[in-house]
C-alpha cells in the first residue's frame, strides 16, 4: 500500500499591521464614532419634538412659501455633525502620541513588530480618512430618518409624500457632501499633522504648544513689519476649505445650491491644497522620527 501524501501546511495568514493599528485606534477611542452619533441623536430628538410645527412647514412648502425652512433641519444636522467631527479630530490628534507616552503603553506597542511609520500614519488616518466616512454615514442616516418621519407626517395630514421628496434637494446635498468631505479632510491634513507632531514632542499642555508658535509668529510679524501674512495664512487654512467647498467658485458670495454652481474639478487643482499636503507629509515625517526617540512621560 502506498503511503498517504502528507498534508501540506496551511499558508500563513498575511499580517496587516496598518489595518489592525487603525482598528486599535477605534477600539481605544470610542468618541471617534460615538460623538457624531450622539449629537445626531440629540438633533433627531429635537426634530421629532418639533413635529407639531412640521405640518405647518410642510403646507407652507407645498404652497411654495417656505422651501428653505423645510430644508433647514437637514442642513443644520449636517453642519452640527461636521462640527462635532472636527472637534473630535482636533482633540484626538492632540493626544494621539502623547497619550501612549503618558500611560506608558508606548513600551508595549514598541515591542510589537509594528514600525513607527505605520503607527503614526494609522493615527493620522483617523482624522483624515475615518472620521469623514463616519460623519458622512451619520449625516445620511439622520437625514433619512428625518425624511421618513416627515413623509409619515405628510401622509397623515393628507399631503402627498412624493411632493415632499421633490421639494427637498437632499440628493444634491448628499452629492456635495460626498465630494466635499474628502477635500476638506485633505485641506485640514496639515493642521492634523501639526497637532500629531506636537503630540509626539510635548510632555504636557499640547494645545498650548500647538497654538503658541503660530500665534506668536503672527504677533511678532505684526509688531515688527506691520504685516499680517501669517495670520492671513492661518485664517485661510482654517476657514478657506469650507469657503472653497460650499460656496460658488469659492468666493463666499453665494452657497452652492445648484449643479451649475458646483465644480468639484476646481477643488483638485487648488494650489493651497497641494502646499498643505506637502506640509502635512513633512510634519508626519518629523512625528515618525520623534516617536523613535521618545520615552514615556
């Protein structure tokens, strides 16, 4: 009898350190997804409580009197969720690398076969990649719940729900958000990268170290030369992304409210965007080098 062939050993599973590093951040920082969801739930509760006014708004919208008022709760929900996500991104970035030094867990994580580059880049991916996706999903979910509830109220009051959908440009708003959120994430990438760099360096009071140098530089420039180039650059970086994304031709004169006014290709070729990405790469490179030599606090 011939001997049975030996079973071939199972192929080893491919290790994905970047993927698991991102998962680790989500496990350890639940506010990344809980904060936008909780804020959206609060807004939804307020919307449901205001149902007694919803019928009047629906009838006014059907008569062509109050279309903007009908759309306002949906836009306000998107704004509140976006603002919450921005706040979460800022505070997460400030503590991204300082936290592991403060609780001394950096000793454990450095003992694993995960490079400093993977660790820093996985943390940078949270405000730049993960939070925009979560914010977009939360906005869509909240808007859909509001829309379904409004249709039920409309149906109970003898209003055709189809007319309600026709008067709500939700699909266009979602399209603008879906394209603008990645742009905003890249626009603010140097801000988040700077905060992560400060988090890798500072022993305490990261927010003061993050704000101090640029503010001091702006004050010195103003006092010495009477110019405001630094403050203008900071203002442009902090507010210009929203102006470029949500106003016609980025001129802040009129909001993007039609397909003709929305030009996503223009966003890709903005010089300020690419300069910011270059700065973000520089800051992250410095953060990687710093993490290699930093010890627990």
